[in-house]
């Protein structure tokens, strides 16, 4: 990007419009040249400051965009955090309920006189009591026990 530079005469006429001619007429050549070089230096510094201001403005706008994006992300994450907190409290309540159920059943098993009695249903052999209620071997055993009870 090229910058348009102004001659010192243009600069003088723009910035010292009323006194440009008077300055050039009252100063001798050496003083006029010194004045113009100082004016050129001031002009260069002003342009550098304007470039710096433009860069700062662009940086500011970029940082504002980043801040707005961060705020939006923060709001989204806050919503997710709240949902997870609720889910956590729900899971803790479920865990407490299940722990109570477990403790109750464990206590019942601990109170049984023996582990054989806990698994053995009314004198049923251990290997039969481990079968499901609909297993053919268990069904036939129960039928045999029931028939024997009828005969007595």
C-alpha cells in the first residue's frame, strides 16, 4: 500500500495557509530550508502516529470480537455446567436410594443362618436352586416334590 506523499509546499499551504507566503518571504534560504525540514519531520511523525492509531484501532476491534466470542462461549458453557450439576445431583439421589436398597438386602443376607440356607429353597438341592424357575430340571424336581407331598 503506497502512501501519497506531499511536497513541503503543499504541506505548508495546507497547514499554514495564511502564513505560508509570509514565512517564505521573511526567512532567508537557510532558515526556510531548516523550517521546511522541521515541518517535514513533523509531518512524518504525524503520519507515523496515524498509522499507529490505525493499527491500534484494528487491534482493538479484533480484541473486542474475541471478547464477544469468549462471552458467548462462557454463556454456553455455563448452561452446560448447570445441566451437569442437575444431572450430578439426580445421580447422587439415585445412588443414595440404591445404597439403601443394597444395605437392606446385604443385611438380610448377613442375618441368614448360612449361605446354603439363603440359596436353598425349602430343602431344594443347591444345584437345582441355582436354576431359573422355568428351567425344565427345576420344574420337574418341584413336580416330583409336590407329588411326594400328595402321597403322604
